[in-house]
């Protein structure tokens, strides 16, 4: 099995302008960028600063690197840092897709989603005063979010002590992961350092909880406590809901126990340090998985499925993933069949497009979970993947994409079955399905899509 793409193969042009606003920070940033770019065999502008002799003066060089006007407003520097991402996107785009104006326009959306993710931390991210911000969702459609999961994260300081308090709600599950080093800031994937299942907490009758995460249990504290991994610098919460709009969303916040002072006014250096991360983070978000579907095709997994091992890429412990690329003409369909395990905590199947954006699941039936899908009386879950409504309940709408990827997951299941795929003509779909297959009329489909749209929007993503 070929190695999964890593961010280290992204063209270095994506980050050549990501340079911070003070000499020490500039040097640290350049060291990081140079180490990353060296894997590509590319020399970054500014390397000469790192190699100059101590005390050696090169007129105009630091000003060139800092790129900041004396009045402190460095907007142009930020724009210049983002500018190379367009060429990086063009260079990294698979050759099969590069000439397609539709795909290239969608790739701009992917870049904007990466910038949106970077903006959240730049605006409110603070390790002394952490706050959970959106990590992945319908508007930040990066790293192929699961349709049923809302992802929130908070950057934290290593070795700090943190209090989380809130209301669990009634969603299917909430899992908090300790992460570090942070992929967004290193360009490299890392396994989870640990995870906390909220169902293991002591919950009040109304779902209230309180949780401390710190290096040592606070003296006299008898509530829920988990040890903070020494390498943890980010907390990410996955909120999984299967009955959208019915299950009550959680509410929670985070604060430091070892920081008493107010946040106050950020310094110039702190502000620019946050802004200077934005081009790098945007590039990682948009470019990391751009070639993933193409790699599946090249490995021979076109209209076929394989195990997707994300254990080294911050995937949930206890979750089994499968995926494969698909390509269908308008008169073709894929029928997926799998026997559902006797026990499980959650399962789903979703679609993505060719650049690994999750297909719009708010406005299309492009995903199904164990609550939304119908399992046939023989215990088999059958799904029809095609462009036009086949009139069956378990339809996955390719939503205008002729090709993309299929991904499914089983969480805490008694078995880890791999579905089979069969390509058939759309005119023959019903002849390949049991007579007990649940059918839907065009009117029922329209009503179901309206209900889906409304229910999805009832989920809290901001």
C-alpha cells in the first residue's frame, strides 16, 4: 500500500512569505520553513539571513524579510504571504484535474476554507486564555470532515492546567482528543496523545459536567480529572450527532486554572505572531489532502474499497475507516453492500469530491448514518451511489460530481466489515436490490431534503 500523502510534499512556494515580525521570530520561522522545504529540494528566499556570520550586516535584508511598515500595519505583508498559495495549488493539483475550470474554481473555495480556519486562531486563539473555535465543518470543509461530526479545537500551552465545564447535551457521542505537535503548525501528521470520552464523566441529571486536564490532579479536587500529556498543545472535541436537529447540542467552555490575570491588550509582537501564522496554516489546510483521491485511483482503488489507517493521523481510537475512489457516468451507479455488525456505537458512509472536500451534506443526501440509513431485513445495509435519484431510500447523491471518494467508518463495532461495490446501469438498479428495499417518491424525497437541510442547520458550528 502506497504511503499516504503528507504535507511535507507541498511546494515550498506556499509558505515562502510566512515570516514573523521580529528578528528572533523571523529566524525561528525560517528554520522551520527551511526544514520543511528541504524535503522538496527547494531553497527559500531568506536562507541567506540564516547563514550570515554573527554581527554581519546586510543592508535592507531584514527589512525585506520583515516586510512591515513602521506604523505597524502589515496588511500587505499578510496578503503577500497568502499570494503564493495560488501557484502552490496549481502545482499540486493532479494533472487529470488541472485543466478543469470547475475544479480550479472549487480549489479556490478550499483555499478560502483554509484561510477561514487560520483566521479563527489569529483572531481569538490564545494559549494563556484558550477558547474553543471551529476546526472543521461545512464552512471549513478541510481535511474531509465527517458529515455527522462537528469539530472544535483550542490551542493550549504545554504544562498548563485547564478546566472544562458545560452541558453534554444528548448527541450520540463527544470525544476530546489531546493533540501535539499540531498539524496546522508543523505540516506533519501525528497520532493522538490520548482521548477522553464524555460518557465516562460524572454527569449531572441535566448533563452538566466539569473536567480538569492538568499535569497533576489539583489538591483536594475530587471531580473528573485527566492527566495532560507533556506534549499536548491542542485540544480537539468531536461532537457526533446522528438524529440531526433532534439531539440536543452540547455547550462547554475552557479556562486556565493556573492563570489568574485578565487577558488584557495584546502586544504588537503577539498580534503579528498570530497573523504571520495564517499563510502557513492556510496552505496546510488546503493542500495537505489535495492529491489523496488521485492516490487512491493510482493505487487501483477506483470503484473499489480499502482500509484507511489514520492511527498516525489523529484518527479516533476505536474507529475503523474504509475508503476508495469512484467514477461514474450519468447512467451508472455503484451499489454498496455490507452486513451491519451485531453491536456498534456509530457508523456512517459519506462522499467527497476529487479534491477531498466532503460533498455538501446539508443540501444533498451525500451521507447516511445508522439513524438515517435503512438496514434491510436480512441485516445488510445497501446503498445506491449515483447522480440521479433512483427512488430508493438509501441513495447517496454524487451531487454533480462524476468522480470523488467514498468513505465509511465503524466506531466501537463488534466487527469491521468491508462493504462490496458493484457497478450497474441506473436502469437496472432495482433488479439488483431486494424486493423489501424501501422506496421513496419524488415528493417524499423533496420533503426529506427540506427536513435534512433544516435539521443540519440546527447544529451548532460557530
